[in-house]
C-alpha cells in the first residue's frame, strides 16, 4: 500500500536494549544502542515501524510504539499510518483498530489500511462498513474492497463492486484489472473475461505486464489455452509472473509437454524461477511419469536454493510418489526442514496409491502426532490405505476420527469411506454411509455401485444403477464399467444389451474403457461374435479389449479361436501384458499344447514377467495339465511371490495326476507357510485323499474347512467326499450325505454316485442316482449307458432293454470318446474306432504290437465289467 512520502519528521534518538534474538540483529547497523558505549543511530519512528512491518517483528514495533507514547511525541498522520500498517502486517488487527480509532485526523491511506486489514482477515462486513464510512475514496480503496470479496469467494459481489466503481467514475488501474480477471478465472467466465480484456485494451492496459499476466491466467483457467498462449507471445514485456501463469496454464490444461517446453524457454530467457513454476513443472513430470527429468529438475531446484522451500519440496515429493519412486520420496520427506500438512498428504497418498497401506497408515499416525491437523486429503489417503490392506477395523477407526474432525460431511471424504468399506467387503456399513449422505455426486453413486459389484451382489448393483438414473445424474465410464461387470457376472445378457443401447445414445460406445467392458460382458455371456465385432469397431485398440476377447474364447472352451485372436493381436502390434499371457497359457493347458506353452514361457522370461504371481501360477497350472509335473514343480520352487493361487495350482496338479501323497505334502507346506487355503485348495486335497483311499483323512479335511477356516463346503466338496466314501464301499453313507446337503444336488454329484455304484454293483442306489440325473439333464446319454452297464453286470437284461428303448425314443446316442495329442506343434485328434487319420494303418499296427507285448509280460485285462459272447447276444436280441 502506498505511503505518503513525508520527510520533515525530526530524528529521534533511542537507547533501547533489544533481546539477543531480535530480528534486527542481522542488519548491518543496529537500530538501538546497548548500555555499553556503542554508537547511536538516528532512526525516525516511521522508519522503525516500516522496518518492523517488513520483517513482521511485532515486539520491537510495540516497544517503539511504547517509547513514542512515553516521550510524548505527537505523531503525524503519516507516522500513525506506518504504525497501523505495522500492526496489520504483524496480524494484530485489534491494536491497529485502537490506533485508528484514536487518530484525531485520518487520511485516505488510514482508511485504506484498515479496509485492507479487515478484508484480508475475512471480516468483509467490517471492511464494507469502513468503506461506506470513508469521506473520500481512491482507486486503492476500491481495490482493497474488491480483493476482500475475492479472497472470501464472493465473486458476485466482486462484479457488483467493479460495476459500481465504473459508475462512480473511478479510473481503473492495473490492480483493478488483475483482481477482476482473477474473479473471471475462478468462475471460468470466458465471456466476462473477454469483456474485461476489451476494456483493458480500450484503456491501454493490454501492454501492462501485470494486466497481461492476469489475462494469460484467465484464458488458461477458462480452458482456452490457445488464446492464453497467443496472448502470452504477443506481450511486449514478460516477467516471472507471466511465465509462471502460462506454464501453470499449460499443465492445468493437460498440455504437460508444452509446459515443460515453456519452462525450457523461460530458463533460456534468463528469467528467475519461482515456487509456482517449480510446482507446475514437477506436476508435469508426475503426469508424464518422467522420473529422470524430475530428478534433473530436483537438482536444479537444489542449485537455485529452493531445496529447503516447503512448497517446492512438497511438489518434488509428489512427483516422486507419482513416479513410483517411494524410496526417494521418503528420503526427501525426511530431509525437509519443516513438514506441512501438504507434505504429509503427499507421502500418505503416494503410499496409498501404490497399495502400500501399512506405510501410509504409519505416516498418517505421524501426522496425527505432529499437531498439524487433518484435512479431506489426509483422511481420503488414510481410507485408501485401509482399502489397500482390506483393513476394515483400521478403516472404522479412521471413520471415527473423520467424525470427530467434522470432515465426514465433506463429499470427498464420504466417497472415500464408501470406497473403503466396499473394498473391505463391509456392504452394510457402506450402505449405511451412502444412505446418510446429504449430498451425493456421481462419484458417490459409482462408489456404492462398485462396492456391490466387487462383492458379487449383481442384483443390487443393477438396482442402484436404476436409482442413479432416477436421481438425475448421468452415468460416466466408471459407472458403466461396474454395471457391465455385474451383467457379465450374472450373465444377464438382456440387461447388458439395454445398457449397451444407453451407452450408444450417450456416445460412449467407442470409448476404450467402456468398449472393453462391453466386450467382456458379451464374452462372458457367450456372445463371442458380438464381442469380436465390438473389438474391431473400437477407435483405440488397447490390450484390455484384446484380453477380453481372448479370455472370452478361453472361457467358452474355444481355445483355437483364442489362439487366433492372440496371433491377430500380435500382428496389430499390441504388446501383451501379464493377463494376456496368463489367458494364453490357460488356453495351452486346455489344448495340452505344451510346445506353444514353452514358447509363451520364453516370451515371459524375455519380458521379465516371471516374478508376477499370476503368471507363475498359470505356468505351474499349464505344465501340470500338460503332464509335465517336473517343470511344474520347478516353476513353483522358483516363484518368488507365491500366493494361494500358486499353491493351489501345485496341489491341483499333483491331485489331477493321481499323486495324492505329493499333493498332501504341498498342502501341509502351504499350512506351515501360513497361506490360507480357499475352496479350490480343498477340492484338490479331497481329490488327493480320494485317489489314495484316505477316508478318515478326507473327512477330517472336509470338516476342517468350516471348523478351522470358516469355509462353507460347496457342491464340489460334497462330490469329492461322495467319491471318497464310494471308493471305500460306503455307498449308502454317500447317498445319505447327498440327501443331507444344505442345497439341492446337481447332476455332477449324482453322476459321481452312479459311477461308484457301477464299481460296487449297487443297483438300488444306482437307479436313484440315474433317475435324478435324467430329471436334471434329460439329454445326457451317459447316465443311460452307465445304468445299462450296471443292469447288465447284474444280469437284469429286461431293464437293459427298457433303457435302450428309452434312449431310442428320446433320440439319444452315446457320444464317442475323443482324445488328442500334440506332436511338433501339430494337434492330432482321434475318436473311438477312428480310421480317418492319414497314418491310421501305422497307428493300429503299433497298437497291436503294444497289445501283444502287454500279453507277453503277463498283463491280464480287467473283465469284471465286460460282457461275454452269450451276454452280448442276449443284449443284441433285447435291443432288436
């Protein structure tokens, strides 16, 4: 604020002793003498008050004020204005007000100082009252009031005061234009900004560097970066504020590379760098994940003495976290001389974003102990950390803290709470928070919809989607991503198609994210033709959309088609990721194409993806399903990150190959490593017990599922136990187990029981099992054939005849057995009695040789379940 340049005051000599920690001790000349024979320095009261104001040194200023009163000095208006300014700058508005009230005579500067002080503190009503009481106003008075309303966020009032200022005939200055343009920037009022620009041109302020800098900022904030850049380059004079405005504007408009180029031009022009400039360029590096450039800029910041600056340090810290260099981020945080709430927030959010929830919560605890308080960013980061570790208990504690801090009503915090409870599986708590929200935005709806979808509650997910539409909010790509996943999981094709039509109307059908979700939905609903068409129509083919098609064909057991899509993906130049390789390895396992699996394995090693737990688990599964247990075990042993999926793959591999002892040994090692088994683990373990005939051990594991691990046995587990009991001859117990299940039996478990009955010749139970299968799957010929064989073994030929007639009447035929083998990357397929193979004669000759060799070494065929010639003739006559 301008001060009157009165120079006629008499010099006053002072003999005060300042404390040793006086802020003036760094001055080349002391202001006050000590009791010792130090030279006296002549300083006027106005000089002392101005220096105290510049250094915000309240105590020395108060001492000078006291001395002025004690000496009976009668200050002029200018001296009193300096005193008021000193108290305002030292944030002691009450003392300033007392001095102002005691002034016998005031000038415009006195009034302006008080208006500025109250407006800056947020007491805009008092500032307005002072403004109204002023006998005469100048442009500074109006600017102070404008700044006050802008500082308090009352943009409408800024416009009103500005228009009133014009009507009163007050001539605008550069500060007026800067404040009003800042108001347009905050409102993103492009139209208003253009009008102000025109007025500035008319008054000749367009060439002024302050007004020009404000115009650059206004156009950038109004999302008109081209206009901002054009005006910036037309400016005849530029300072560091202008450069900072255009660089920040480029970054805010996501032109990150443009911002860095402008920074380079700024450095070349020799313009000094500011805090805000460094903050912008570090944000650019973070957005581009340009760690190397960020490190270079960090070095430049240290060289230009910004290394200890808290604002620059926080921006650098944020850059390191977003570039996933958390070790350097932590080192930088530890080296900062002063930690602010923003620096704590940066490191907390950085850890949480990288799923390092424990470290994030540790930093959050340090923030609490620091006394800096909390804000919505701190709490959101803490909730994200709780979600990363699935820590619902920790999340509950942070939730309580948010209630105490009165931040729960903040919509960002409430959304973070919703997300946390959803990812922790606490749907009741998530729903309670959602229902208690006074204001909900699209993110709130997305969070609760995603919470239900992630926890397998597809019906409620779709119901909430309808509720969102009724609320008047328009879904975005994240909404559609969740509801399409729900349709895929529920296989609700009709619902998915309705949502697809809505997506087309909203013109989001070609968006890569939404398009990939649509492809996944159609794939999981078995409509692969539509999924392929959608993939072909996408404007931008991403690896996600290709993965959706490949996994879709793999899920539909169309493995050959999955391999074709994979080949097409490679031809298009799309680089596969770990999910792609996992899907293709699963396809290789289904086709038992071990040679192709080895080629994929080589690519994985070349891309250094073998440490990925998902990849290593799929490799273990692929080799085991291809019969190569040695390589499967080798991959398992070399896996650096073993999760329960990796352990399951190894247990299942041994169990599928009848190596029950090895399977149980792996399961025991898994328990020793404190890896919690899941439902799939116990299926493999129970199968292993079945292969080894371990009835007691199998039943023990079956009961331990619920008792020790809280896992409710499912149909597959009951089927395994039925098989275990049946192999030991407990057919009746197996039937009782099925009838006592807490859910309805399916065809698979009845088929298991029917197979057992064939082994033990239990006709009565076999009939019950077979007729249950026929009711569930009337077109299944296997049940008829199995029951017919059981009747034949029991000599019940009339029953055999009835079954054969029923099969003919229902148009059922026994499906021929099929097998295949891969030799030199070529798959050879065979049916029962197949003679169509080009080398068929050679194959049968070798089979005859093998049969003769088996007989020669003493192998005796099992003929318990084969029919002799008389029995075969009897069956034939019954069929005829």
